[in-house]
C-alpha cells in the first residue's frame, strides 16, 4: 500500500484512494499528515494506538505529527502506543557516507546513524523519530526495506520503485543499461516484507512489543538475499529481449550519471544511490523475531519476467517517492 497503514485501517490522501479502499471493506481516514492538529484529533477520536508509517522517510514532519497524535491518544486512553517507521536502505550505504565494513542490525546502528545524521536526510529522520518517540513514551521500531520486487496485493499501489523504473527506462531506450562498476544489492519480495511488518504487529498485540528489540535497538532490516547488479540486469535484459521490448540481451553501460537520470526520471544526485549502491548489513533482529523469507535469489531470477509483466499491466507505480527526491534535491 502506498500510504500509511493504521491498525484499524488506512490513512490516505486522495478521494480516489479513500473510495477504492472503502469499497474493499477497509476502514479509511482521509487525512493530511502535514496538519498536526487534524492528525492528533483523528488518532484520539478513532482510538488508534499502533501506526505503521510508510508515507515518507524524507519528510520527518509527517512522522512527528503522527507521534504527537499517538502521545495524546496514549494519555487519553491509558493504553501503550507503538510506532513502526519505514526507512530506506540508502541510509546505510557507503555512497551516502555510511562506514565501510559489515555491521549487524543488532549492533550499534542507532549510534552510528546519530553520528552521521546531519550528512543524509534519511538518517536524520530515523534518529529524530527514535529520540522523539522515546521522549514521548512511545515504543518505536524502524523497518528498513531493501530493494523490493514482486507485485503487491493492495488495492492502490501494486508496484515497487526500483525495478519498474529500470523496466520503463529500458523500454524507452530499447536497451538495459548498467553502471560501469558492478556491486551487490539486497533484495526482498513484497510478500516477505509485509510478513515482517506483520510479525512486529503480532508481537505488539501479544503484549511483547516492549520486550522485542525497539527504540535505539529496534532496527529491522528486510534483507532476504543479495544479488549482483550486473547479473540481475543481464537476466532482466534477457527477459525483455524475449518479449521484443529491447534490441538485445546484452546490457549497455550508462555514459554518465546525467544520462541515467534522464532515462530513469530519478534526480542525478540520487541515481547511483538507487541503482549502484549496496549496504553491508547482517540481518539479526528480524530473524530472531521469527522472520522466514520465502523468496531467495534463485526464485527471483526464475520469475524475473514477472517484473516486466507487472509494468506492462500496471504502468507507473503510484508512489510519491520520486517527487520527494526532487524536492530533496532542491533543498
């Protein structure tokens, strides 16, 4: 789903989203998350004490308004409040200033983020949320998806971001392109990612939300497997050539970051972070929680044509991420 999901339903931005989800039997709040007063009033009125926030990892104002609402709801109801924030793996990549070397997510992730918070917006958001939640007495968790693939089952947005953009750019150019330097990327199928969110919520509902890793120890990386970029793009090129969408199964090399940005529609300062970066994080917290991804690299490669089919069926993802990146690039 492309909006923030509340334990009783979903908070959405547009009339179209509200109508579609309501018709599917989902309880809907049409809410402007930039309006703190409206957010606080809605969370208290509807007795919401668990929020899964997926709206934006760049604009921390949205998360802070939700935390303010949870704090008021916590006071009004006397019930404990929980906040699950969605970050981004780019915050933990050397290309954005994260230190080289391997680190467990049960290790000093928060402490490292805090030291580097001012150098990258996503890290600043994570730190701000964790510290604000603690000050308000709200138990927080940060879920960090890796490169998401697979078609979602939601009623609104069923596409992820990275692979649909790569497919669309390749169709436009009639070729699949890569950066000159190969590297590993981490991946996760959308069904495995949603399973991780579900496990955290399940623990909360079972009364153990405060005993599993949370707050400064509560980073949960959704990394099911790794794969090499060049091999992945080669597999994608073969699938697209078989459908007559590109001229060759041989991948090309981007002539410049500017060319890659123009073809993909991603701001130039973010294009290598999107398509040519990796994070050396070892998953610990999620596995201790009982997370068992069902998709691995072999299964993904066997079904990589599904990424092409989804774009042909659904077109462009209904995501505001790229627009947010352009705003961030201007600031």
